[in-house]
């Protein structure tokens, strides 16, 4: 987690960039806002990874179930099992 001192240093660097560009940015530090943003980012990441896992593995699971149901095996003629 980022602490207040590191956050203020980084915020000052960003403020300097905006001042050089001709914009004025008021320095504000809000730990509650930072925590809320971090929690939301973590929640979105978990949601994205979970849905990706479900939909990517769903096709393989269905293929395996259908193959097991009908006793079919995918055979490729040029498969070298000794390699």
C-alpha cells in the first residue's frame, strides 16, 4: 500500500508537470478516496479474471463432456507420441 508521504511526493511531481504545461492543480490528499479507488480496481480485476476464466474454460469443459458422452477421441494422423 502507498503511504501518505509517498503519495504527497508523487502528487507534487504530478503538480509540477501540470504547472509546466500551464495548468493549475490544487493539491489534495484524501486517503479515503485512494482506498475507494484501490478497492474498486481490485474488484474490477477480480471480476475480469473470473469471467475470463469461466468463459475460456467453458468451451473446453463442454468439449470434454460431449467427447466423454459419445466416447469420441480426437485423432490426429501426424501425432508423434515418442517426441
